[in-house]
C-alpha cells in the first residue's frame, strides 16, 4: 500500500509541476517547454510502473480481485 500511495503522490506532483511550467512558460521559450514535457513523461513512466506493479502483484497472488463475479 505504501508503494501505491507513493506512486499516486508522484503522479500528482508531476502533474502539478507540468501545470506550473505550462502556466509560467508563456514567453520563457523552449526551456520551459522541455521541463514541462519532462514532467509529463515522468508521470507517464510512473503510471506505467504502478500498473505493472499491480499486474505483477495480481499474477503472484499478492492481491485478489473483488466485486462482481464474471458472468453475473
């Protein structure tokens, strides 16, 4: 649960950073755009890492799906 919480925090922080650079970078030029793109790329990477961790946890039996049974 700590890994998931940390990953969600990292995703939100990366989005906030990208928003900051987008709002501030009106006439700042390509440097701000590069920083914004890097922040968004980090968000995508962390999201993929989180998805892979959840998928592997399910595959190894560490977490179990709940909810509506299949075919109901």
